[in-house]
């Protein structure tokens, strides 16, 4: 959870807080839980006046890499489905 004014500041702080928390969980060998569902947060009475938004996160060491492969169309469809 993060707070800030304006909302842009809260988003920035939320991303920083989440990244720090996830880094600590990884360091401690804990599993990373799946993301929260916004509808569940909106239905929580404790979050009555809160504003929920998506927070992108990049886990440490999880950089994007480019790959080129040749594969059967059916295999690509299975990869895309996952």
C-alpha cells in the first residue's frame, strides 16, 4: 500500500514499495504470490475510500531478451495460449 498526492506520486511510490517488497521476498527465498484482483480490492470494506490501480513491476534479474526461433505453428499456438 502506498499513499501520495497527487495520484501520480502514489503510483510511483507504490511501484517502488512493491519492487522493494518483492526483492526482499526473493532474498528470503519466499514465493511471490499472484497479483491481487482489483475487483476483490474494490469489494473490501477496509478499502472504502482507496483508489486501486495496476502497478507494473520488473523483478530483479528478469530482463527482457529477444529470441528468434523456428517452430511448428501448433507449437507457437500452444506457447501463445500459455
